[in-house]
């Protein structure tokens, strides 16, 4: 991959900060400029050495930039693109790290229509329940899937540039149509977060909440870990992808109704069969991670 002379990261938190640190560690970026809505966060990123410079406006941030990563919450993407559009030079490669793609791509067409050959949407499948630049680390993307959802107008060279940047961070690249992306992640990411938030919120609002949390153990901890995630980010994701998420929620409600019927009828045999099928599917999925950990050639941590 060719050296990035000036990288601009909008949203220097866990995702954007880790991208910057990974490219710096790979020796593939000369200068990193951060921009965002919080001066305190940018100052912290500067102090930690995640960025080389904090910019207060898009005109100075984009001056001479050859690569831009947009990693604010997806609810801010429209405003961010509108603000950067007048200052974006022809040929500057832009990508994003948004967890939803339909809304991000609509914003691209709305505000960056003159730059479509070089604006390549993407989504790194990595994160944590912690947030902020203090949580960023260079190996976040190592061995993690990164989905690139190219636009029909994208130049092949721009797509390659984005793929190479994420590969340099350690990502495993996949290409997918945006609509398919949003349907897939509504099922395996957005719905689990919605359920975890919902369960914790329900229990926390009960009169005996203190007692319930006092007896909660590892099963509750594992199921609800992602309820510690950033509320604003997940609000934006759920609203942006609400059509696909509603479809998944309806499907899950049907599953809950079936489970309720089995409990109501005391049908232990079918309940055990359902548990066994779920266990087999979950263990088959988890086995791939165990195999990767045991095989350094397939994944390095």
C-alpha cells in the first residue's frame, strides 16, 4: 500500500482512533489530523499520540488530505458530509466506518455527489462496550471482518485504496451490497444490542432491582455485556436501520411466542430439542474462533 501523506479522521474514538493507530504502527501514514465536535476529546487524542494535529474546521483539515475516515455516530454522518463537502478536493479518498449503510450512502449521494468515484463506504466488524479515544488500540481490527459496500460510481483504484487501508489494519475484507449488509447486521448485531439494552432496562426498573442485580452472575454478565455500549451510537444505529431491525424483531417475537407456548403446555421434549439445536448452531459458530486462536497462520492477535 502506498503511503498516506495526510490522513484525516473525523470522530477520534475507539473506531477512528484504532484505525489511526493501526496505520501508524504499519508505517503507512505520515501525518494524522483529527476533527470532531468535542475539543476535549481531540485534545486527549493529541496527548495520547493518536493524532498529530487537531483541526477546528474542515477547510484546514482537508487541505492537502489524501485519505479521510468518517467514524462519528451514524446519526451525525449527514451533517458531517454537508460540512466537509465544500472543502473536499477532487481525488481525496473518503471511506466511513458506519454500522449501517443505507442511510450513510443516502447522505453520500446528497452531499458528496461530485466526489462519488472516490467515496467508498465500509464497515469494520469490530468494537467493544467501551468507547472514547482512551479505548483505542492498534490491533482492534486484527483478524476482524471489514465489509466494503462499493458504489456503482466508485473507481476501482479508490476501492483498492480503501481495501488496502483496512487490510493494513489487519482486517479481512469482504464486499457486499448495502441492502444485504443492513439486513445481515440487523440480525446478528443490532437485534442483540436491542435485546440486551431492553432486558437490563426492564430489570433496572423493577421494585426489586437491587435484589435481582445482587444475584445476577456470569450468565447475566455474558448476555448483557453489550448493554454497556455507547447509548448515542446505538440509538443512531437502531433508528437508521429500523426497517430491517423491525423485521428481525418481529421474527424474534415469533420465536418468543413459540417458546412461551412450549412453556405453557409443559412440552419439555420439544423445549429440549430447541435448546439442542440452538446449542449445536452456537457451538459450530464459536468453534471457528477456537480454531483461529489455535492456528497462528489463520489469525494473529
